[in-house]
């Protein structure tokens, strides 16, 4: 990272940033080009392991790409504030972000409810009852994070 003064090295601080975000962008390999998806997510931290959970329809391009190559990159950002100085003709953006890489795995039906509960918890910490009938037409997958870095510009 070029700007070491903006680097976040504390893993718990990176997790805090991730929990403050509402979208995770997942990039999959598509014959030499990234295939980027903005996704809702759930996050679980177990010791040094971080897993991100996602859901979607039961078929589509993302699943074909995951089957070919399950390596992926992700990016999350939040707390955007535009700072403009008309006098100096200068604009910049405050933000917090985390990027990283890992491997994606499609989950079986036995793990689907637990994973969906984690996704719901990201957006409804007070709880939310979703329609269980949707589970049969929903695919759930996870990214096991292998490495990540954080950055804060304030």
C-alpha cells in the first residue's frame, strides 16, 4: 500500500469496517476479465477465519464461473464524505474500505438456513423472519477469506 498512513492493519478494525458496509463487490474470473457482482452479505469471524456469505437465484453466470475457478476478490467501502475546497480547486473523498481474496464454495441445503440467518443479521440485527419457502429457489455460497487489507481516508 502506497499510503501507509491510511492502512488498517488491525484485523478487528477491518471487521468493523466490513460490518459497517451494506454491499460487498465480488469479482470472479471470466476468461481474463473480472466479472463483478454487487451483493448483500453476511459475515462470520471465527478466530482468524473470516467467511462472507451470499445468496442468489439458483442459476446464472456466477455459478458457472465459480465452478470453473473458485478464486475471487472482494471489495467493500463505506462512510463516503466528499470534501471540496473551491479556493484551492481540490476535491477528495473520505472513506473506509477493505479488499481481499479468497475462495468461493457453494453450500448444500444443510447449511443454507444458517447462512441465510447470517445474511439477515447483517441488515436486521434486531431479527427478521424471512419466508422459508424461498429457500428452495435460493443458492447460498460463501467466500473463505485468505487475505485482506483495509484503508481509511479521513
